[in-house]
């Protein structure tokens, strides 16, 4: 199974499975910015490599201040971490929820973190007929039975932002809420839809952000969480010392200031996402609305060609897709793909067309 470790983007497993070089794959199974890292990343590696001879700043002061300035929050409300994955685990360990409500399908690490501390999870069912958008009615059922709401904003693998009315209802419940905003940078509505500023002063709201997806630096591992300073102090007390290394701190500080890179990314996505969706729909593939840089798809004839079969066929030709049937709440008809640059997307469409035409 390509998702042996629970995620896409595992090129070594793909190489072992298909007998190809890891460098040859066109990887649609992980959702990185296809422009690659900003230019500043190369400069840091070339000019600041000797900095690793000293310990990193244990308080991550420069990066935290840059984050604070970028998002208009106090630096005391920001904690940097070794990717969003560390912060998901850390916030659950601090909050110690007995019952956590999860909007299914969702990122597997939410539930894994809950189970590690002996908690349980209940489902908020996202419905296919509602294009997997979280509704107030579905949320209401879960609020009564949970002491923590852990929600993707936008959700993974569905790509949907949470409607503002639903967020307002969640906040009014008084329950603790963790929002994973790992992909919200890809939305032109980020400023209006992010809950970062509210989290900085709230006693019940926590917002996790990833820096690896938008800036295409997953190998660096970098993210941050915004919460009330009292909660940040508790999170820091449980965090491993020097969690964010020197190079990660330098890169994070520089890329946040690169507004041209951000503008280029949003302009590309706003044009390419609807175009790719249209091309896929023409093949008979159901394409669900997305607010970010990936899409959830449904195969037209899973009884003839399901996602596992498709993954094997495409993988053998060097194209990787995410088996979305591994997300609770989805079945063998579903796959998730990243959105890439035009030439790569045309290759993906061609490969999918080849397989679907073979069913006729």
C-alpha cells in the first residue's frame, strides 16, 4: 500500500512498489505548491549553512515576531513547531479531551492524536449530496456529545472551507475548538476566513497553520499555532526543546515576507483549478468543489475500476494519486489529487482518459 505510513507523498515506498526512481514520479498524492520553494530558500542554504554549528533560538523569537506582524496578533500568542503534525499532537496532549468531534472524512492525525491520550472520537458526517460542506445541522448533533471540536478549515481531503455561519455556531457553543488551517493560504479569502486573530484572544479557540504546503518545504517541517498566551505557555511547557531547527527558523522568517510568491500562487490556482476540474468532468469524473490546491474526485465506474486499481495502474507509469478510500467516510470510488502546473495536469488527464477509455 502506497499510504503505508498514513499519508501521500511517500516517494520511497512508491519506488519500492513500482520499481522506479523516486525522482521520476509525478506526485499528485501530496498537496504542495507546484512552484517549489521560494528563491530565498536556496539563498539560505547557500549563505547560512554554517549557522547550524550553533544551537537554534529556543524561543524562535524572530520567526514568531514575523508571524505576529504578518497576521496581526501578539507574538505571545504564537508558538512555532516542527510542522503542523507536532502541533496537532501537542494541543491534544494539553487539552486532554475525553470526546472529540471530527468532521468525516478528515485528516487521520486528528484521531491518532486523540487515541494517543486515551480519548475517543465521534463523527460529524459530511454528506456527499452537500458536496462535503460542513452544515450547522451536522455540527449541532456533535456539539452536545463532545468536549472538543477538531476541524479542518479547509478540510482534508474534501478541500472545503467551513461556512462562516457554522464557525459562529461552533464558537457560540463554548466548546474548545481546534481549527487546522494548513491549506487556507491557498484561498484568496484567507484574510476574511481565517480565525487566527480570534484565536489570539480567545480562551477556547486554537488555530494551527502549516508553512510546508504553501511554500513547498515539507522536508523542513515547520508550522505554528495561535492561541491565548496562557494556552501558549502550557503548550510550550510540553514541547520538546529546540523543536524548530535553525534552518527552519531562517526559512520561515524569509518566505513569509515574499508577497510576490504568494500573489503568483493565488493567480495560478484561481485559473488552473476550474480548468482542471472541467477537463476531469469531461471524462465523467465527479469533481467536488474545492477552496484550496487539491480536489476530491469520484470515479464513474468503481465496480469496473476502483481507486486502488487506478493507483496501481498509474503508479506503474510514474503518476501517484491519493487513495481516498482510506479516509473514514469514503469508499473505493474516491481519490484525491493535487493541482499542479498546466503541463503536469495535462499528463494526469491523459493518463486518466487512457484508463477510463479502457473500460468501454
